[in-house]
């Protein structure tokens, strides 16, 4: 049996023949002439090396081999029909699915309060599970469907993943109120010599580091942390400085005795991107989720 030469249309004809057990009735259901249907049966017999249907005193009856194949054939036809049918509409208001997203604590701070409030109104059954976003893009987790999306700053994206811009952000300095050295602004010299916290946020090198390298300069980092939200707490209780996204600085300065200063150098705004694997995140549900993030950007 050489499946490479098999006409898959014969599977549908085989299913109908097994159900009708009549060439005439099978021809009517498939909208074929009786000679054409007889030719289909002949081809099935040749391929299977089996009579398939035999005439008896009780009419046409399937052979043992045909009976042994019909369950698998119908299961295969069902899978093909399901796979080739248009995807069902995603009813967000009725869904109870969980979306898995990798993100830094910065993204969680900016996105989750508004997203959860929005979901409560439009899709109360939807749940979100957050996964830590480290230095490396979790390719394997995307490939096996463990993660639906990731949100962050991605300098280089693998070709297997797709992306869309989520929001733009800029960097600022954050120091405590009544800092003994800084009031309304900070010079480049003071910036380079002051004790700093570096929040890597899942990055091996940040935008400030790139600027320092280009200008053959160094700064005095005394603490490195992956967490955007722990740094402002430490800064509020010390003379340290941290470079942080503006939205983090705004929200933390409302809650802690902190002041926001402009960077002493000009850096471009940077994009936060939403990324996904097209194999596992192209369903109507995933398209809906992407639309909600764009809506809240």
C-alpha cells in the first residue's frame, strides 16, 4: 500500500459506501453518476487489495477488512473537517480560559491594574498567569505553547516569533526628596560619580550602558537588581540614584518621597513590544487578547 499515491477523496467515498452499502445511493449522496461511483469503488478495491463491498443474499455487505478500517477513516475525516473549518468565534464574555504572559515587574505595574479592571467589565472569566521574563527570550516555552505572549524591550527577535509595538517609554532619573546633591537637575559629571542602582529588567545591557560605551565612560553602579519596583524603595531610603522608565518613576513618586530628574544625556524613547509564536498564538482568542492590549496602550 503506497499512501503517497492515494487520492484522499476516496476516504469520503469509502465512508459513504460503508454507510449506504449501495453504489446507487452512495452515488446520489456524492452527486456522482452510477458509473463514476462504480469506478470509485474499483479504485478503492485496487488500493486496499480487498473487495470492500460484496454482494450477498442480504444485499451489499462490507468485508472484514473494510469494517476494520471504517472507525479510523471516520476519525481521520472528522479531524480534517475540524482542522479545515473556520475557527469558531471567540466569545470573550463567556470564556474562562487562562492566558500565559512573560513580563517584567515594570510591565506588570503599567499594564495589569488597567487590564484586570478592563477584563472584569468585558470578560470576567478570563485569567492571566504571569511568567518571569529573564535575560533570554523563552523560545522553548513559546514553541510548546507554555507561554502565549511576552511583553518587554527586545533588542533582537528570533525569526520564529512575531511582534507588534505595545507602547513607547522614556528613561528618567529617580532620587529621594531632599537629596543632598541633587535638586532640580543632574550634571553628567555628577551622574557618572554618584552611587547608582542598575535595574537590568531582563536585559544584559541597557540604553544608558550603550551610551556610556559609545562615549568611553563609566558610571558607579553599587547595586544591580532585576526588579524595577524594589529600586525606588531603596532609593527613597538612601542617597542612591536609579535610572528607570518614566511610568515607574511617576507611580512610585506618588507613593514614596522621591523626585524625578531628567537624564543629563539625550536618549531616544524605546519601544515595549508584544511578541508571540504564530503556531500557538494566532487563534481568535489570541487575536482578541492582542486587541485588548492595543486598546489599553
